[in-house]
């Protein structure tokens, strides 16, 4: 795992001082080696975390043997040995997957080489003869890549922070702020800056560098589309499907155990991570290193369950219990971890478990992706139940009920009436009614799911400017009539929430401590196979992840894993009324917010007062605002 960055200049000279600053900002991604290269008006820089072939033969940027290509690459190609066997006319310098990949590009071209590659990657490849630059991001968006314009320099990098010292040349993307408040992350391809974009997952960007014009941004071209596998040869026989899925998972895990450094796995005690650890242990001659983080707060602690599973599998298990102070200390590091506003609080425990694992290993496998692939999120069933209940009600009546639920007089009456716990959460009746009103005022199940995925159902209430970006949640061009109910919701999550929240969180938390995180469930061969499964093989009534759980039960008894889903949460509501209250007061200062002219300070103050007084749990909305505010402070 590494960091890549580079420049294409519109003039005769590349700004090498800028390149050096951009590279230095990525040192945490690659502490083992660094290098740079420049030719014509193009320059690359690279920071290396050595995982396969630790020798100098893995140094980057790396030229092809014929000198026609230069590669700066972040990631791992897991089938590099197979690709190498098909290239017979090269004298190999080492054994790194980087060398195999650059030679595959030289032999087959960028698009054909990418089609052959199994792995996670983000790279820049430059043809020194034709003077063409290619940027590419892996199929599921596991590895990040940003690009855009900094003055007259076209720039790209593994992280937005590479450009942070030059933010005076950037302008705030008000639409990105608007959508960030809705989803708690900035959805691709936007970033918080107007001038910089995220390269979408599964796309290539092709640039002719000899006649580049300032401000020119070619459109990325899609080379892989998840939707294409939805209609392919459906698998409906359970025995055959289980066999094929187990075989594919074994291969995916085996491939991701290739490393010349110590490796292990995160073990939360849930279905996904338990299966990954089981398949690792099955294919290992010695105990696998597994890592779990525990919490003093029993609401979020799964460490005891993870320890039982580790003992059953025979792994070499390490657990670390963290208290509230440990997590609160991490809050101060969030602007450095997240190089644009990012409000998923589970990055805090994710960072802590990565930091613990890095003390023992350099590579860790994770179970991310299982909820999207196997329909494991409770919200899928929640959305279907709500829509089933409200769909028969005429739209006009629903809107009237929504208006009554959210009216000032209803809220005043209900504010002091306790309500039953919904989904395990208690709160005043006023907040329950407000939420119900927001869900009633929708047109269709897709709009309902967008509302469920939204922290701020209407960010215009607080945003002084901006509007919603087009995303897989609000733009029907991302799905077809073949996508219905849970299938559509899972597709939307795979296209947006997975790469922009879950994988961003894991990438930033792991790379902050120079740890490579690998995700076997997102092997594109596994993903394509899962798309062929009939719905009843992914989820049965009140039993999500049906086939995945059936495979897991070959290795781990059901009683060790069958329990309610807990997630990787933190107690934001109590933190903001306790140890973080003064910190929040500083960042929510109304004078500061009035001066910024980004958010309506009066709206924010109203939410903040209600939260502190216990009239409502506004923690999620307030955390979104706070993460924006601390990010703004970090770049000002």
C-alpha cells in the first residue's frame, strides 16, 4: 500500500516544489521508501509501504523494461503471478506486483491490463512516447484517487491533503457541503473543493499531456460496472451456489494472504469478519493473528464474542479495551485523519483497532462489504416495512399527516411526552413524530430510502447556499427497472455509501498508521458471483446474509455468532452533553458561524440548545456540523 501523486504542467516546467509538498503529505501512506520522476511536463512522486518484494526492486515510480511506460501505483494485484506467467519476453528485476503490472501495461495496454488485474489499486501510468497519462481506480473504490487543477498545474493524489497547503487556490463546493450534511460524507465524484474531483470507482481517466489546457477535465470512462452482472446467468440452486461461493471466497482470502510481511485480520465477532478469519485459519499452517477492540460501554462491546470465536478457530488473538478517554483523545486527530469533512464516528474505533494491529502486523484483512453484498443492513427491512405501511395511503393524506407531525403546536405538546424505544433508541415523542413526518412526505420507496440514509432530511434548512448533488440515492439513472426493493437499496449503498463512507474510513484509519487493509469480500469475482444469487439466497425473512451464514456455520457454531447486529458505534449523544460539550461550544460559536456564512447559525444553535437540555437527541446532525467546523478550522 502506498501513496501516489503527480503533476502535469500546462507550461514548460513542472513545479517540483509543489510536487515535493504533495509527496511529503503522503508519508504516512508509505514510510518505507519514496521516489520521484519527471519528463516533459509530467512528474510523478511515490511513497512506498513495502509489502511484496521488500527490496529496492520494488522502488517507484517504476519504468517498464522498454522505457515506454512509467507507473506510480497504490494497491495490490493479487493475481500478479498468473499475469507474470503470460509475459515471457521480459528479464524480471524483482518479484513485486508493481513490476508485473507495469509490464502488463506495456504489453497489453492500460485497459487490457486493468481487465486482467484482480486487486485494489489506484494508479497513474504515463506513456513516454505518446505523451498520454492514464489515471485509474479499482472496481469497487477500495483505493482513493483525487484529481483537478491547482492554478496552471493539473494535479492528482491519493489524498486531498496533498493539496492542503495550496487551498487558497480552491473554492468551497457549496453543493458538496449540502450533500455532506445529508449523508455525513461528500459523495463521489465531488469533493469539498470545486476544483478537485474524486475519480469514481471502476473508471479510467485518459489525458493527452502535450496539448493540455488549463481547466480541462476529461470525463472518466467506466471500465467495470456492477450493474452488468445483475442479469448474468442467475444462480438459484442452493447447493451449487454454496459450493461456488465458498470456492470463490477461499480463493479471495488465499490471494490476500500473499505478503512478505506479517499479516492478520480484524475480528469483530460478526458474521463477515468471523468468516474471513475462519478461511484464513483454514489455509494457514500457523495461528492467524486476529485483533479486536473492546469497549467499557457494553452497548458497543463485542470483544467477548470475538474472543470466543478466536478460541474456537485457534487464532493468535489480541484484544485491547479502550475507555472513553482513549476515544475522546482520537477526536482531536479527526481533521488529520479525514482530509475533507467526514462525519462517520465509527472512524474513531476503526483507527484505534488499526493502531493496535499495526504494532504486530503490516497487513490486516477485514470483512467490509458483507452487508452490501448479502443484504445485512437492518435498514433494508425497515424501509420495506415502512413503505408497505404507507404506500396505500394517498399522497395528499400522507403529506397532510407529515405537516401535522412536524407542526409547531404538535411538537410543543409532544416534547414532554416520553415515547417507546424505536430500534433500541429512546427519546421524546416530538422527535419520533418529526421523524415519522419526514418519512411520510416521500414519493416512492426510492425517495423513502434516500430519507432514511439522510441525517439532514432537508439540508437547505441549515445551508445558506447549495443544493443536492446527483447521487445513486436520488438519481434513477444509477439503477434500472430490474432493481427493486432491497436489490436497489443494496446497489445504491454499494455505489455510494460503501466507497465514500465505509472504504474511505478504513483507508484513512489504516493508512494513518501505515497499515494495509485488504477486503476479500470485495474481490470483484466474488461480487459478480453474489450478484447472480437469487434474492432468497442472500436474505430470507428475518434472516439476512442467509448463504454467507450457512457457509460460516461450517467453521463456527451458530450460537457463537447469532445475535443482534451492534455496529461499531460511539456514544455521541452523551459525549456532547458531557466531555465534549465545551469543545462543541467553541466550534459551534454563533459569531464564528455568522462570519463563515456557510450554515445558518440560528438553526444550529437551536439544535444545540435542545440537545444540551435533553429535549432531543440531535447528536447525528450536530456531529455533521462539528466535523465540518473542525475541518474548516484545519484549513483556515
